[in-house]
C-alpha cells in the first residue's frame, strides 16, 4: 500500500482493540472494525510509516539472525549441562549400587552353600 502512495501507519493492535472496547460496540463485523480503526486514526495522532532503506533492512535481518543463533547456542549449552548433570547422577547411582552390592556379597559369604550368589 505504501508503494502505491497510500498513507500507512503501524499501530499497536492492543491499543486499537482497547479503543474499540471503550466504545462498547456490540456488533463485531469487518465493516464495524474498519470504521472503528478509521476513527482511531482520525482521533489519535498516529505517526506515518517510515520505510526502511535496503541497508537498514539488511542490518535488521542480520540482527535477527544473530539473535536466533544466540538463542540456539544458549539452548545447546543448557542441553549439554543437563546431560552432564544426568550423567553425573547416573555415576553416583552406579557407585551407590556397586557399594551396596559389595556389602551384600560380603554378608553373603557367611551363609555358605545355601546362599545364591549374584554375579
């Protein structure tokens, strides 16, 4: 629309929604929404949309890409930390059960042939 010469404004949809709710309109159709948005534009000082230059647009894309890479890096680090923690917990459990098994085997030696050994 901007390229065709139509004046365009970008406004927070929540503020328009609150404006429409304040009017207490019971009818909710596309036509009534269009009228309410138009009235919002007339009554409020809405800034005109400024088009980004090619350089600004490219920087914005690069910034968003960098942001997504940082989030991916953080998620990967958290996953590695979680796996290390799980691995450590498993080692502790294994150590605990090995210690208990050794104790069990030592106690079992006194029972003679009637004791079934687990190996």
